[in-house]
C-alpha cells in the first residue's frame, strides 16, 4: 500500500498472522489492540444462524439493496426507512456521500485529533480547505460547542466522530443539540457514531438526523456489534437527500452473510447490553492500571471500547516497536493529529488475558 494514496490505519497485527491467511491459528498469539474491534463475539444467535446456513449464504446473492435489513434498522432505531441508506461500512459511505456534501475549495471543519480517513477524503479526494478544530487536552478532549461553532462561521461542512476516535470522549445528544443551535444554517453536520453504542444512553443522534435537514449520521455495525469482518454500515439523513444518493449506491453493497448477521444482532439487544456493561468495567480497570505505569503521563476519559494515553520516553514509536516484539500491537497516534509528536498511544479494551498482556508489554517497553 502506498501511504501517499491512503490514510494511515491500524491493522498491522495481520502481518504477524499472515496477510494471505495461510494459518489463522496465529491469531491467538497476537493482541490486536491497534484496531478497535470488539473483544467479544457477535450475538450467539447471529453466529448460529450463519453457521446453520453458511454454504447457502456463501453461494446466494443477497437482497439487492438490503430491504429487510433496512426495515429492521428502522424499527429498532425508531426512524423512517426513507431516512436510511445501507453500505459496506461507513468508509464506503463516506466516499459515496462526501462529493455531494462538499465542493472543491469549500471550507470543512474537522476535529483535531480525529479518525484520519476524514482529512484524507476531504483534502485529497474532494479538495476542500480544511480547518482543524483543536480539542483541549486539559479538558479531556471533550468538544466545547461554543468554541466549535466559532470555527464553523464560514464552513459548509462540519465533520465529527462522536464519541471521538482516538479520544473516547464527545457530546451527548443534548450537547449536540446545543451545538446545532449555534451553527450557521448553511453548515451541514456529519456525525460518525461508530462507537456511540458503547456510550451511556442519550448519545445517539439518529432521530435528530431524521428530522434536521442539516444533519447526517453515519453508523457502523462493526465495533459494538462485533461484525467488523462483514462490513455493514448505514447513513441516516433527510429522506430527500437520501433519495438523491440512492441512485449512486451500488446494488449488493452489503453481502448476504452480513445482512443476515446484522439482522440477528439487532434482534438480540440483551446480549449487547451486557457486552456494553462488561466493556465499561474492563475499560475502567484498564485505565486505572495504565495510569499506574511509570512513563504513562496521562490517561484520558473515555466512554468507548478504547483508551488514549500520553507517554514520555522512549516515545510512542519505540514503545509500539517493543510491544510488537512481544506480540502486542498498539496504535501510535501521530497520524491522527499534527499536535501528537511521538507521545500518544491508543489501545483497544480487550478481554482480561489480552489486557494483562497489554499492561505487561507496556511495563517492559516503558522500562
């Protein structure tokens, strides 16, 4: 892959497993904390449905535009079907939607730090002028609606990940409503809610997007629903805008296995509510242990399945290298903000054994 042509992502752990998938048993030897996949399995009823029908699912074409999945999403979220557009993950939907939301030379505002694919597509693909709204480390990187709105005075587009990656913090729906009230009427707002289901109740903005023509919410079923390998995402927005985007959306964008698994996952809310509860416990414990390590200078508040922390010497790049030698893969966050200079790392929250390995690797690397 040419880094000049793509955004920087995690996933380096696959080099240790084998990118041609020769022996997937190697996956048990690595801790893939450089990506934010769930530490738990998908809903057992989703796994069982796929297992029972796997050969048929593999050889059969899916419903062309995911009509059934779209209906299930609408019922489970309490939004109109006409407000939903499916896609193979939020990244593919970004590339479909952003050329309709921004023009070359228009002003777009991003959070800083934030998921790097957004700056890549807006600057390199669409050709926007990008302003980075700097979140304050002293405030735990939590957005401030007043400061944010001030940076958006001349913007045609504001892009947020909420809760944000790599910080783990953000605005609840009440805070988002306040931000919207302060923004100019011509500023569209894209809210990426990939991690919102890990947050407490009252953060989701899907219903706001279904009634406010300025707002588009991007949803992923990868992380919280433990379906990262299947690539299921959707947009929620004004039905008229969704209708204009529909003709550009390719048929069969979500595979049959993915559609079936996503439907079953949405039908099992109790399983995922428990997964959220346990994830919170593990995150709190991991944050406490990280903060106790010599060389870790700060661990930032998070409502997600990951933690951002600041380190001193020997520096983030060297710590990542030393941890990899021990089979533990962490994310150096330099590519996520020009303000990060070999001093910020992000780790996913994993199961107890993997969290133990993360902490032990960091003790050795920091030492």
